[in-house]
C-alpha cells in the first residue's frame, strides 16, 4: 500500500493534481454481508478451498491499518495530496474499528471517507444490524 501511495503522490505532483488519497480499511465480512465463517460453511468444499487459496487475504489488525494510514500521511502528505482514513463501510468494519478510526482522526485531524448504503443489499443489512438506524446507534446520550 505504501508503494502505491508513493506512486500516486508522485503522479499527482507531476501533473499538479490535488487529490484525497483514501486508504481502504476493513476488519470483517471479507466476502459478503455476513461473517466469513457463515459464507465459507455454505460453499461446496472445493469452492471453499479455491476461494481461500486465491481470493481471501488475511486482514491486518486494526492498529496496523491505522498505522499504515498515518505512515502514508507522514511520508507523502502535502497541500495537494491529502491522506484520509477509509473505512469501507459499516458492514465491513467492526464497532471497535470505527471507534479507533474516529479517535485517530480526532487526534491527527485527518479526515474520514466512508460510503453508506449504496445498494439495496447494504440497506437490508444495515436495517438488520442497526434497527434504530446507523447514526442513532452511534449518537452518545451526552450529545
């Protein structure tokens, strides 16, 4: 990821392009809107092995993902190249990850870029996971 960020930062500087470089982050649901174990258990054994061997990669621990964003920002951030935390979506990030990203953003002043409910399937998942609503779930009572 760091070498990719370096190449993008260099290219943006070469052409004078201002960009927000979002580092994607996730810590769950690598294959679907469900726990990986449930998805894998539903597959034919041969398909499961193929998927695990060729598509499914280990996810770095939350703190390592945050440290990666911070390192990219420390090495390449300029006025024209702004680095942002990029939780892929609430369905792909645990509460712990989202809380740690929020804390890191507050400490660093770095922005967060996240998409919400882009498809009807994401909406269906969110309605089940957050019956009171995504944002209501996150609002603290002392706000």
